[in-house]
């Protein structure tokens, strides 16, 4: 007799007494293979209970029913499971795996594992632990994950490559990078996934050079795939390694006849990489030639344009996104849009887009959105409005927002009392004291000629063990990154670099350069001392090294860990005109494009 489920949902015919046991079970298994509807699944389950409940050899059938129900209705799957007298390891793994894949049942996966151990009828196997560890990683259950690791070692499963990969992912997700690396290094056999997980772990923690070093080792054994390249492209973006980023792009184009180059995620990563490495033109070229774009692609382009000070282009890209492409923007989109307004001092537009985000698109503002608007308002002179916005925020402002206000108070000469009050808010908001607030407050006191207070701030820094973050600038020449610190003397070519710095100083004098001492040493030193300290800022070394080594016509790309100071900004504009060179500088907040004595930021940064 042919087993089938009528389209009208009627019961399955039950006259199957002449069929063999195997044929009846095969018929139900065939029905299960095409079953996606819960009501039909229940009919199949009822038929199985009626016919096979006494047969131990029908466990495979019930395991399939459990599997299908776990994909259809988890609560029903639990009831199916509880009706089985002696569930095997596949059944336990099916349930634990279903929980691990579900967004809101991760903790239940851990609970099921403990239940499995308590009942003791079945031992967890190499298929159990990857599901369990995935759930632990998602909810950051480090303690439970380490207990699972102990069970893995006890059962001799630590040599399994899938289990090892899951352990790396667990420890990396929980911030235990040393443990992740230990598991990786002790694996007797590694797959490409092993390398990808470890490389990505480094990238997620911002250890980009470690990721690139591991990538170089990996190539002795495995050929990179799309996941590898996405991580490597992100690492290149993190350290501004344009040469390696371009190599990665070329590899993507060559791989499988260019098939990888059509992947949306990789192309979005390339847009991000080129923009963060200072090549906005290449970022735009990749974006415009993408065969397919998703919202993340548009967000990457908007953020890139904003970071490079191309506010009008960023807002135009936003208009294309919502009006032409009919995408619905998300919170990341508006971070890009508000950043664009912020980097160009577009106060009216910033207010407009913030209001649009809240009232038209019903997006609840996050700290990043408030931070953009507060920074824009305060640096544009609307400090009272910025303070009112901070006071009325629905979430507690963080130290970044308060630092924006303190910086604006200093630049706008808003007064010592207000600056002190804002500085106090920063210190209360920071879990670990940073040097930024002390440096800014020192400059406020210095601008008011309150040198005793400058000394007290310095003493407070020393007493609390807070050291001023040293300025560091890097430049890439022929694929090699060179780092310079303020007052550097360590580079092998330091004599030639100082000679170029002296040449720059000489030419600056002839062009009427007047130093800006506002961000020089924080004491009442003679101008000669202050001038010397400005002359030896880290970006001056990087620029000199670029002039010394790059071919004429090539842009100088510099990456600085701090915000560029007023004097270096003024000097870099002059150098671009005197030496007829384009200088692209990425500081802590944004990109500056210096050319012919002008900067893309229009002196608003």
C-alpha cells in the first residue's frame, strides 16, 4: 500500500498490515524527507507511535521525527524526545544542536548537556561538543565552556579537529586569546577553518600584525578562502597596510576565476579597507563596480566618504540609498551620515538628520549618534545646546562624549569653571583613568596662565600612574611600515631624516611660518623650547621620511594614533605647497587630505 498524506490534511491510511516492517518504516521515512508542515509531521509521528512504539530498531525513524520537529517546532521536539525511552547520542545532539542554532535557546543547550550527563545513559561524543561550545561562545559562558573542555580531554576528544576549532572560537569569543592560541598550537591536525578562526580572533581583538603573521604561516599549508581574505582585508584596514590590501584585492580577483570577487561581504570589506588605508578613489571604484550591494555595502561607502571629509558626497550616497535603491537605513547608516555632518561642521544638516533618524525612521539613538551631534554642536560654538542634549539623553553619556565637550570648552574658551566640571564628569565616567582628560585640562589652565594648576594636574597624573600617550606616526614604503615617535632617534636613517626636518624648517621660515604653541609643552617654557618640541612631533618624522624615500608625484600616507595638533596641521598644509606633494594623514578621528596648501577638513577638525 502506498503511504501518502492527502492534500486536504486527512489522516494517513492505517491499513498497512500486509507490509513488511522495513517497508512500513521506509515509507514513513520517505514522507519525513519532504515534510515541512507541523500538522503533517504530527500525523507521521502518530502513525509511527501506533505501529512501531515497541520496536527498538525503529529508533532511527524516531530520531528523524525528532530532527524534523526540531527544525519546525522546538517545543514539540522536546515532547517527542521525552516520549523516547532510551534516546541515543544522535537524539541528544539533535536537541542540543537545535538550541545552539537558535538565537534565544543557547542557554538551553547548556542545560540539555548537563541533563545528558546526569541521566548517564549516553556519553557525549565528538558531535556533541561543537554544538555545546558554540552555545557557550554566544552567551560568553566561559566557566561552562572550560568545564566542557575538561570533559573533552577526559574523553580523549581534544585531538578532533572540529572540537578543537570550536574551542578556539569559544576562548576567542570570551576574550581569552592566550587560551585560544594554546588550543590552536596543540592541535595535532588543523583544517583551513582552524587557521581562519584563529586569524579572525586576532583581527577581532585588534591584533592585526599577529593576524598577518599567522596568515603568512598558513599559506605554507592551505590556500586562503573567502573567510580568510575577509579577515586579512580587515587586518590591512586596521593598520593601514595598503600594499598588502592591494595584494589581497588582486588575490580575490584571481581566485576561482574571480568568483570570490562577486561576494558582497568581501567587496564591502575592500571598500572599508581602501578608505581606511587612505585611498578613497579605490574605495569608490570597488563600490561602483560591485555586481550586487546590500545595506552594509552602502554603509561602508557612506562611512568612508564621511571619514575623508566628503560630506556632500556622503549625503548624496544616503539619498541614493533611500530614494533610488529603496533601502531602509539602519542605525549604522546614520552614524555615517551624522559623522559626515560632524566632520564638515554642518550644524543645520546634523540637526535635520538626527531628527529624521528619530522621528521618520523610529531609530532609537545610541551613544555613537549622540556623540556625533554633541561633538558637532560643541565644536561649532553651540556648547549650551550640546550640554542640554547631554542632559536630556535617554542613556548615560560616556567619557567620549564628555571629552568632546571638554575639547570644545578649551577651543571655544568657554571658561575654566565649566571645563573643570566637564573634566570631573569624564573622570567619573571612566573605569580606567586615561591621559586625555588631564592633558586637555592642563591646556585649559595653561591658556588661562594658571601654571600652578598645570603643575597640580601633572602631579595628579604622576600620583595615579597616568602617562601621556606618546604620539606615534607610521608610513608605509615598499610594503614596509616605519613607525616614528615624538623626538625619535631610533630609526637607521635618523641622520638623513633630521636633515630633511631641518630643510623643512628652513623653508617654513621663508614662507612666513609662525608656530602655534597652544598644544606645545604644558609649562611656561621659553618659545625656543616649545618650538623645538613641535618640530619633533611624530608626524614631522614620517613626512620627512616620505620626502626622503618616495618618488616624486606619489602621495605620502601617514597614520597617527592621536589627533593632529594645530601647529602640525598648519605645517603640513605649508609642506604640501612648498614641496608640491599630496599628504594624506589619518589621525585618531578622520582623514586629512593636504594638497597645494589646503586641507580637505577646511580647518574644522
